[in-house]
C-alpha cells in the first residue's frame, strides 16, 4: 500500500466511525466576498465535505460542483447545494482547463500529503479561470490528520506563482495570472 492509499484508508476509517467528521463549514465567511470579488458563474469546491453552507449561501443560480475524494464523507449531504457532486482525487481533477470561474477549498490543503501539494495546486489552478479562495490551517490537530503543516508565508509563496495573492479575513485568495 502506497502513502496515498494509506492516507485514504485513515480517512475511510474516520468516515466510518465519526458521523460529524466533514461537517464543519470553514467557508461560511467567504461566500459574500467570493460572489462580489470574482462574480463567478461557476464554482468548484474541492474537498466539499458534508453540509457545505458555503455552497448553500452562494447565489443559487450558479453552477456549483463539489469534489470529495471519498463517497462516505458525503453521506448525509444535501445534494441540492451542488449541481453535481463528484468523487475524485484532487491530484487528478476530471475537468477541462479553465472550466470553473472560481475554485474554493476550505480546510483541505493541509490534509494533502507534502509530496502532493505542488501537483494539487497545479490541478486546482489548471481548472480555475479567474482564481481561487481557500482557508488553510497552519497547526496540527489532536487527530494528527493535518499532513502539511506550514506557516502562512510558506503557503502564500506557493500560491503566488499562480497570481496576485490577497487576504480577506482568514481566507487567502488568488487572482489568477492571465
């Protein structure tokens, strides 16, 4: 079993035993900013989890897609919040280049294995037309599930190669380079 398969097994075990895991809505404070700043017609939320209030609150007419790597993390989801919910790995997003106006990812990137961070960011920016909005935890949690614990400056340096980086509250956003 390789490192990614081991990681998926850890999350599978959590999803099987903890009904509350994946229910936090770290993107709640970003929906008005995203709507006004990016004026998107389409959104992809990578690592959408359960009960995603971000996608409930963002304008209802938008095309909203959610990506989650494990079907078990989405049992109990309100599928009306998304036009489509897709089970896929962020290392290989099944979309065309520039398919979505905005990509959001709230409290997900720190869960990526360190060796996968660059590839996941490349994939996220590949499918983003205008930019991204993310929240990232910079500290470890009791469960030890945060695999890439780096300071904010490290993440900003990584993100800055894709465009102009800004901050709104706890959220980092990037206006994609043309």
